[in-house]
C-alpha cells in the first residue's frame, strides 16, 4: 500500500485531489469529496493533477461525485486527468465523459 495518502481539498471553486487512490483509500476520500460538493452552489472544477497513482476505484469515485453534483444542480468538470485515468475511462467508454465535461 502506498504511503502517498490521498487528499481532497476545496478552495476557490476547485476541488483538488492528490495522492494515490486505490481500493483501500477511496471510501474516505469519496465521503470527504461528497461532503465538500454539498457546500458548493453552482459550479466546481475537480483538479486531478495531484494524483500520483490511479486505480479503477478513482474512476468510480468521480462517477459518484458527478451523480451527486447533478442531483444538487452543481456543474462539475474535470481538469488535468492523468493519462492512466483517461486510459481506464476509455476501457469503460467514459473517456469523453472525463475529458469533455462542461
């Protein structure tokens, strides 16, 4: 298991995700991200540049965040997705979803 623990922080309309996300670390990160998303009123950019390692669990987490944002009427977009995450998204036909959010 990586020592690069994942974090999520909200600042100035940007939800910055950093660290290594895997099946062991995704649940608390997902919960914290969901808590932060509920504090936003209009739009939010999820910055993925700080991800050091990705796993399919990260893609699942982003889908959960996207569903919650849609339910709350928050426009969610993603930026700086690592190539590995884009490749995982492509396997599920989600590459366009990840790269072309409003």
